[in-house]
């Protein structure tokens, strides 16, 4: 009975002590994560993150720290914040050589923090045998910054001068900090905020240089964004440093009822965004159509695209007189003195229906 009691004490007492240590480490990590969210509400990667080092040193007493984001070609990193590294150390942290070693150890595939002693034969890596050990580093915790959808954004590393730090508890608590840091650095989060600036936004996605549609965190998607590449191309195809915004109406084919529309907005992404998305495509309600019919919107779209009456008539298989009559009705509804004024007003008001989208949508009524 005595030996059983001693055994029970060993079973329960040790986990209790460990649980207290875990709770303390996790508490510090949660406090820091909350501070990161409080001080970086915009999710702006350019924001100064140096404020994290002092509270983080209480979790892991480091001598050098670094946060870097993975470059588009996945061959190097860009420093976001650092402490304790000299210029040579920073250059090495960003180098293709160290990036290749991170790949070798599987860091870019990991989702949880890892220490030096957690990686078999890590001391054989040049980064340790030739770089870090000679200058006095003895341990490290590397926390991959990975988004919920699996994108590797970067790495947070803390080097120590003792082999007993970081502890297992501190390593595991770093998960919370890594999640908070990822949310701040993820450009898709800031792009989601940009998409929400469009009044009434109901769906949105980012578009990269290859034309691939990428979901945005916290924003619903829509079949039009996935199944209609012509809509996406029309929205972002003309965005540039000079043209930061486009807007047009897409007519949704009606099933015998009243014609419906959805507004499509293209927004140029801020320069330097990770993964280099070229733009956002945002869907929102059509808004006030100023009483324009579907046929009038199609005619107005062709005016915006530079067609004269004869060209409009040829495009829609109507007479030039009918095209002129449509234009008179359009000008009256928009209170526009000329066709040019009507076109300018329509563009400013988002009343543009690109004819290519009408044609591809299979609207036979455009010529009726």
C-alpha cells in the first residue's frame, strides 16, 4: 500500500508541476498574442513589430531574434523585424543558402515550432557548424508562420546562448504567437479588409499573375469568381499603376423573370504584396440603375467601348435609327447632354455592362 501511494504521488505530483509550467508559458504566449493583435489591427506587414521582443524574451530568454517573410520565388527571406543580429547575421538569415537548409530540415513543411535538439543531426548543418555555434549560439526555436490554408509566409526564430532554453513548454507555447504573427503578416488578411471597403461586398477573391483565383480569409466566394474567368479577366485585366479601380455590371441570366445584375469591382493590390496578387475581384449589389433597361445598358456599354451608331446597330442586328432611339432614352434617363457625357457618367456610376460578357453569357435579348 505504501509503494502504491508513492507511485500515485509520482503520477499526480509530476504532471501537476508540469501543468503549472505549461500554464505559465501559455499564459505569457497568450498575453503576447493579444498584444500583437491589439497593436497591429490593420494586419500591415510593414508595421514595426519590434515591440514583441521584450515580452517574448520572458518566454524564451534569447540573444538574437528574427522574423522574415518568404520571397515569391521561395529562394530567400525578407527581414520584417530583428534584434541581436549584426549585418552579416541578417544577410545570412535572408540567404538562399540558409533557405535551402530550412527546406532540407523540412521547416517549410512544418506547422509547429521546432528546436535544434528536435532535428536529427542538426549540428551537421553548415548553419550550425559554421555560422551559429562559432558565435556562441547554442539553441534555437524556429516557428513556421503558416496560414490556415497551408501557405508558408515566413519564419520566427529565437536563438539562445544556452542548451537548456527554450524549454519544451516554451516551444509549444510559441504556436500561439506564431498564429498571431501569421495573421498580422498574411497579406490576404489586409486584402480582405480592402475588399470590405466596397460597399455591400458579398464575395471576393484575389487574382495572381497567372490568373489563378485565390480565396480571401473571412470573405465568401461565389461561383462567378471560379467558373467565369472572363469576369475575372475583365475586372483585373486593365488594372495598372494608373488604373487602380474598375467597376461594371454583370447581367445574371433570368429565368423568365426580371433581369438581375451584380456589380463587379476590380481593385489593384498594394505593391509588394506577398505572392504578388495583381488584384481583387469583389461582388456587390448592382445599386441604382437609373431606370435603364437591359437593352439600354448594352447599348450604353457599346458607346463606352467606342462604337458609333452604325457599329452598335451592326453589333446588335438592329437599325441605326433604333440605336439612335436607344441613345435618346439613355441620355434622358441620365440627364446627359451628349453621348460622351452619358458614357462618362455611366462609367463614374458603375453602369457599364461590357458587351463581351453579355455575349458570353448567352443573352439573346441584347438584340431584341
